């Protein structure tokens, strides 16, 4: 008897339905699995055999042929255990197969018949709804994630026996229902850190506010213990809240990467990713034999924080150039190509020198050669892609001992939101939404300068020997500063402040 059962495979951040055909033939004995399965799927026969035996069923001693179509696409992972097991039971007439074609069935089996969670549930559920399936049967731990998708029945199970009874005896499975919008609104403003906890560092806080308001990349330069990491961790608390569309995009990427925790549903706060400096270029941008999203895609719609940036391998940093410009990563392999979104805000930190101190600090013990070599770890083209360079000075004792709390994140966030609203209105007919995304065409249209401002930026370009990209960055940052002041035009003091945020371009650093 031939039975067709349906599962799903992940490619990039999208899913594709897989038809699992199970044919049982009395002419011989054997277990043949075809359709480009990987080792995890090939090993499924042992898990399925033990699981069925422990719930009172068995794999028949006949010739079993299982085809996973389309047969020319590679399938990977252990998520097909449940689909194949149910297919074998239905094809051998051990259970009824009525309405089995109405469901996507996925799950990894344990030897006792219980189910383990799987990756990529959200894109699988979205694809199931788009293709008109009645429901999806999954491990219990994945149901809240799948229940984000409306107009789709989501059934969570703990043991394969529940699925058998559902098809064989009509036993009712409990549906998982989730109020996505309520879940989203309830958790949208929950942050573990607040800017009020940061002592002093008013100039750095201002730079962070400007960066958040325009979506600009920023690098913090300062000695150890000056608060660079502390400032970076608090940036998500002043960024605009995720929209429901952004939350779904972000959740989909984390789901594919298997980063959603047990009982997790929709991601409600912007991600903050802080990889260690020993990370490889593949782990950062994504890839591998079977491509997976990297850290820059996991930071999509959020923040990527590179602490001690010069300690990262230069090759790792250089592969970020294209994603910083295009806001997506393309992973190409011989047989297929996948795209991962990577629209993130980059925050980097570094010490001013190998010893940790500024060149003019008496505690600085680094030689000129050591400092030059240290600075050369960051290429000019990469620094050009970072809009704001800000020096973070050591915090004085008086500031540390002060009991008065600083400005709360919520107050800063209100100003950021007001600036973002101005930008959304300005770019409503364009494909961009904030200032950092402006191209040369938009710069000409929205960043007109008066005579004084033009003279100021011309002088800065000549004295600091800035590149054309740095010139564009200054204009973008000045536009954001003007938006924070609700100013329609860019004025000279906006340009002046934006130039101050190009610390690494100054002669002071050209050792």
C-alpha cells in the first residue's frame, strides 16, 4: 500500500513542503530511504523502530520504500521522524489514514515515543497556511511558536501515541491558541537594562541617542572600565519598538537557527547579539555546508555589538562590508543560493591603544609602532561604514559617587520615536525608513546645506582628508541631529556636531 504524508524543509528563512511517500511491498524485506536524506534522516529507522515498539506497534518485516519528494533537494535533520513513522503505520494498515493529507506532521522521536522540539517551526507554519493545510502537528514545545500564525490549527503532542489515537480513534487533540497581538503588546517594553544606571558619560549618551534616532552604526573608543559595554547593552531600550511585521521577520530567523527557547512564541524586543572575538567569518555572516544564519542575521532588526573590535580577525571584519551596505547576506553553493536579511545597527567598542589608554594619557605605555599596528587592524573602508566615532572618557570618582539617577531610557526613547516619526513621514513614498538608509539620491534631496554649513563641511573634508563615504555619513548624522531638534533644515551647529562624531578621522589618531 502507498501512503503520502507531508512534512516541510527549511531553505534560507523560508519553508518548502516535502511529500513523504511510503510504499510497503510484500515482495521481499528491506528498508530503503531515498530522496537525498542526510545521516540524521537515515538513522531515523532505529529511533522509529524503538519508539513504535515502546508504544505497542512495530515496523513490518516487509520491503519498505520511503521517498522524500522533491527528490533532488537535500533534506536534513531529525524532524521527519514522526512523519515517516506515521507513514509506515498508515501504509501497513496498522492505523487509519483518513484525512492524513490535511496536516503537516513534524517532530523528532525519542526511543520511548516522546517528541523532541525541532527548528524552523514558524516558517513551516506560515507555509502550511499558505498552501491550505488544515493544521500542523508538532512537539508540544514548539506549539506557541507555530500558534503565532492565524487560520491554522496547531496541535502539540508529547508522545507519538497521541497522533496514532488522533487518526485511528478520532481522539481529540488540544489546539494551541495564542492571541498574538496581546502577547506582543504585553512584552514590547520589557528591558533588563536602563540608561539611568549609567553614571556620567553625557557625551556618549548623546551619541547613542543620535545613533538610535537615525539607525546609525557607532564605535566607542575608550579605556577599560569607562562604560562602553554598559552603554551598548542599553541601546535596545531606546530603539523604537518592533513592529509586528519586524517581530515576525526576526522570530523567523531565530526559529530557523534553533535559537527560540522552549515554550517561546513571538520575539517582542529587538535582538542584541554580542559574539566573542574568536568567532569565524562563517559564524558571523552565515553559511556552512548546509547554510545557517550567522550572527549578523540573528541581529536583524536589532543590535550587533562587537566588543574590542580590533581583537577580531581582520578577515572576519572585512566580510561585514557588503552586508553593512546591502543589509542582506547571500550564501551561494553549487546547487542553491539562500538569502538572509541582515539589517542591523552595528555598535563596536575598542581601546585607544594596546595598553588601553589614549595616546596623550601618561599611563599609555604603547609605542608609536604598536599603536599604529593596533589601529591598522581596522581598515579604512570598514571605518567609513561606521557613521559615528565617539570617545568615551574615564568616569571621575565624583560622577560614580553621585546618587542622582541619570535620564531614564523611556525619556530618551520618546525623543528617538519623535525623530523616527519625522523620518517615516519623509520617506513614506520611498523604500527606506530611516536616515542611515539614505542613498546619494536621497542625500541630495533631503540634506541641502546653507552657505555657512557648506563652508564648514568643506573645511572639515580638506583638513581631515575625509573620503566621499565619510562626507555622506556626516550629512546623514547631521540630518538625524536636525530631526531630533525637529528642524526642517540642516544648520551649521548640526554639521558641527556631526563632524565631532568622526574621531578616528582626526589627525590625533593618524599616529
